[in-house]
C-alpha cells in the first residue's frame, strides 16, 4: 500500500474505546479506516506522519437526530412547547426554494463539523412534500462540508391540524377554514417520490445514505405508514420517527388507536432493527421492552426535550431494557444549536433529576461519551464511534492547551463537564481532513455568512403574513394540546422535589 493511502497520527493522547482513559498513542490509518493503535513512539516507514502533539483525539461525535432544514431558523421562538413549535412551522420553515434548502443544510453541517460531529441522522423537511431536487440539494450540502449523513425525508399525509384530535374544532371559527384546508402532498405521490429517489440515489459513495422519516405517527395514516415500511424493506432504508415526544402526542395515540403510538406502529410492522425513535419522552416500560425485542433504537435529545417542555426521556430505563441508545441535538429551530458536547452534558445532568434516582441510575461520563459516539453510530448503521482497528477513521482533535483542558485531569469527565466545542481544532472523516485549525476546508465561510444573512431578510418578508396567522392561532393550539396531554396517564415523568 502506498504512503498516500497510509497515515500515522502521532504525539497525541487517544481516547480508549471504553472512553475511560486517554494514553499517549499513535493511530495508523489505511484508506478510510483505522488499521492499528500503536505505541506512541511507533514509526511506520511508508506512512505520512501527522504530528498531533498537544491534542486529544476522540472518535467523531455522531448526531442521532437533527433537522438540516433548521439551520436558517435558529432562535425562532422563546416560550414554545412542541405544539407551539408545530403551530409556527408554516412561517419558521416556509418560503424555501432550492437555494434555501441547500443553504440551511450547509449551515447545519458546518456547525456540526466545527463542534466535533462527523455524522448525523437528518430528518429533512420540504413542504408540502419531498422532491428529488430538494433531496439532492441537501445531500450535496453535506458532501460539500464533508459530513456523513442518513438523509431521511420527513414525510406525512396529514397536517398538524388534521393529526391532532379535536384541534381544528378548538380553534375560533374565523381560523378553522384555513387550518382545515392546510394539506400535505398526496400520500401516494410522496411515497412515489421517495421510491424514485431511492432508485436513483447517487450520493452513497460520498457517505450520504437515503433514509425515510414518517414524521409523527399521528400525522400518518395507517396506509401511509405501511407504504413507508414497504419502501424501507425494498431499499434497505433506515427509518426514524418522532414517537411520544410530547405528552399530548401520547394522549393522541390513546384517542386514535387505543394504545401507545409505538405499539400501533409495531402492529403495522414498522418497528425493526433499522427503526429508531426520536425523543421517546413518554414511552412506557412496555414500549421500551418492545424496542429492545425488535432490536430498534432511541435517540435521546435532552436539549430539545427541555427547551420544548416535553420532559426527560427514560434513557437509563431504555439502556437497562436493552435498547440501543444514542444522543442527538434535534434541529436548530427546536434546540437552536448543533452542539453534541452540550447534548452529552445535558443528558448526564438530566439523568440525575429523576425522582428517587440514585448513583446507579445516573449516566456516567464515559458512558455518556459512548452514547454520543458508538450509540448514535449504531442508529445510523455506521462502523464508527470508537478509535479501534477496523473502525472508520472519523476523528476529532481537541487542543489540550485550551482553557477547557487546563489541566487535563480526566478525559471523560472533561469531555462531558467542561468541553463546549471551542477546543475543537481539526476533524478527519474517512481519513481525510475536513476541518483544519478551525477552518472548514473547501468552503467559503465568509460567503456562507453573507448568504445566510440575505436569506434571513428574504424569508422574513416572504413569510410575514403566515407568521401573523400562526401567532393568532398559537394560544388556542397551546390551550387545546395541554388539555389533551392530561388524558395520558400511563407513565409519569417526575423531577426531584428536594
């Protein structure tokens, strides 16, 4: 093998696969994978050498759940819970053409890269439904930045107003007609678009896999969900769905199906080893057992769950049940950043808030790092997430001279408690440098900033009327959904009162 295909990273501290230690070591990379972990003084004659002295090398963080289309919508709301976010969605994500779809995904990808993330499960949205051109534009945005992704079009055949039991009737009469006429694209046409995209997908070699994302069970008819599963089976697509994110949705499942949302999806055949739940705050113990039995996964997104007042997902209970658990950020319109270091910190914090929780119930720091790396990588189907022979060479280099690491006392503790992404200096994905000294390679960041500012002005003008209507209906949406939430009593999510 030529030296062009072999690289030796030397002089660094390297996080061990269990994330408990970071000894001095060398990393031999062949093509796009890690070939060996060698003693720190190792010499490999036919390999290009990169001196990483003063760096801590960790596996790339993997975002188990995000929305690339949120990149242009960060900071859009304040005191919003999930129903309010969905009520405001027509203007928050409205007015998008191909230029904005590509730009928004680029912003999301750049932020993730700069904060040490190398791959993401992206539930991308287009209204009223997905397009081949839109999916290509978003895939090309990831390719330009260099991240891996599962790009899963977020699809439905019911609007938010159609999907939430009793919501249209709860609105003032002056708003009902508009709410009732809001429609997603025809379900059969949407499925046909995804089918065509899967048959013609050309981005796999660049690390972008097509997935499928029936957005929320209530937003999808049974026929539509079965259609999603047929496509997943035929094309081997990974599927992710927002399940029991908010209490009103769990209650809606009981009203619509007489069961939990997950149990209903399982009856339709959707819960498989390629399936993962996003959020899962209101999953029951029986739901967790079902996920484990089917080999399915859960992306725990603590920042968004707190930001939208959804609650805290039962991460420890899921792990004990045998569920594959990863971590995610959610989109930038619902969590406002793409910082997986923050997700780790919040996940560890949240685990300490359960009523009656003791130390064995808490997420430890090394365990939390593994959730954000190998846990999320498993949800994406990636052979990544640890620095070990055979794994993809997706590596993040942290500056040990940064204030976050002075002094280095414990790598796992400081990755979760003190690191915020600001010590990230370099990122390698598949053995290729994508970030060097904090600069994204192959992308004009000044042009990106100018384009983002111009798009924000353009979108604000295009969605002003829609925003006014959404703001007028929002209080009625909030009142109805909070009343609906009270009907779900299968599980309780209590915080410590002391």
